[in-house]
C-alpha cells in the first residue's frame, strides 16, 4: 500500500504532538512543513528529529501546489483555519484541523459544504471523542441507561490568562475569541456530543480582565429536550495544568466525570468506572484510518459547526448583558 503523504500547516508547539504521532503510524509519510515563521520551523526541527530534513514552505498554498500530498494537518492561529481548510479541500486533500474548526457559523457551513462537494474527509482534532470515559457516557446516554438527560454542569479551569498573555491566542484578529473559543471549545464540544441534543437558547456573562478577548465565561444553555446546562469556563485559574469537571444528571441516574476519573450512579451506590476499553490512540490515527477506509471519522465537521453556533450565541448574549439568545441552526 502506498503511504499517505501528509503536509503540516503551522509549526507551533501543538503541531509537535501531531508530528510525533504521525511518524509512528504505519502507511503515513510526513513530507513537508509550512509556516511563515522560520523560528517556529527551526524549533520544530529541534524538537522532533524526523522534521530535520523536511522541506519548509513559508506559504501553505505553495506547499500544497508543489508537494504531491494526500492530506494536510492544520495547527495554526484560529482565524487562519478557514482559508487553510478551503485550500486543502480545493486541492482534493483530506484535512485534519485543530480546534476550533473555524471562528464563524458562516465559515463552518462553508467548509462542510466544500468537503461534501469534493468528497474528502474533514475532521476536527477533538481528542475527547476518542477517550473511553466520554465514549462510554455518550453510549449510555444514547441507550437511555440514565433516562432522559435533565441537567448538566460543566467546568473547565486553566491558567490561560497569564500563560497566554501577550501571545496570539489573546489577539482577537488571530484567535477569533478568548478562552471559550480555545480550550473552552473542547468542553462545549464534548458535552454537545455526549448529550446529543441541539442547544436552543443561551445566556452568558463574560469577564475580560482588560484583555481584548473573553477570559472567564458563565453560561446557561437550554436544550431542545428541555434539559439545562451550566458551563463555567475559567481562564484565570491558578494553574498549573487544567481541571475539567462534568456532571450529567438523567431521570434515573448520573455520571460524575472528575478530571479523568468517572463515577456512575444508577439509582444505587456509586460505581467507579475503570479499565474501559479503548479503540483509538489519537485523532491522527483515526484520521488516517478513515482515509484508508479502516474506520469512520469520529469527529466530523458537524461537531465544529455545533460548537461555533453555541459560541457565537454566547458572545452575542454577553455583549447584551446576558440577554437570552437563540442558538441559530
């Protein structure tokens, strides 16, 4: 079998993980890097031995036109994703993009339409979809093991404000938004994916701490089935690392996900879930397997659309002092 030829768009620290995973996957050859920053490329080559001899392009379109690629992986500032996704799809390439997929609902619908038009895989790198704990909860909810979902409480805590101060993630022209659009998008995505209900209305309050993007967010969401969710995205947490806490209550039971551990309660004593089966190792592996027909895409672009639909509505609500805003489809 011919190896998949993959080009990388963006050589910041996050792409390091993608590159290391890709070089360990059979049937894959990473053949080129693109980033306008020679410094970023140099640091990538210092971090990953396999990158040393790879050609470097300042412009992703030049890489796409000159290299015989099958796919691209995108890990660049958020507002660049749309242009880069479209460039890849128009060249007939499969695309794996970091979160958020894009920064507007209009752009999300556009990239989905383009991926369908050219019949190429478009996947968002939300790794929680590949976690056994979250897959278990989604499957149990779908099977109605806890009954209809009634309430969700989701919290994310990260030292994002201080850690990203002065960097592109807090420049709205490059990030498209703050913590809610960055790490917070993981939290929105996984709840939306597990509950599998469309949000219909959101009320949000945001704190900026003199930054030009949102740092802390408090939001209440009502889903189409009447369930309520509270989201707390704390961007000025004490650090280090991230804390994530999700509780889902159904009519007959509940799930308590505490920063990697999972406890279930089905109307009796709580049960801690351990050693759940794992199917996947990474979004990169799933992306490759989907291209080669060995699996389906586990994070399709509809997930990216749902996240930005809810995010845009939350921004609008916060701008209007927390007024309830309908989440447009």
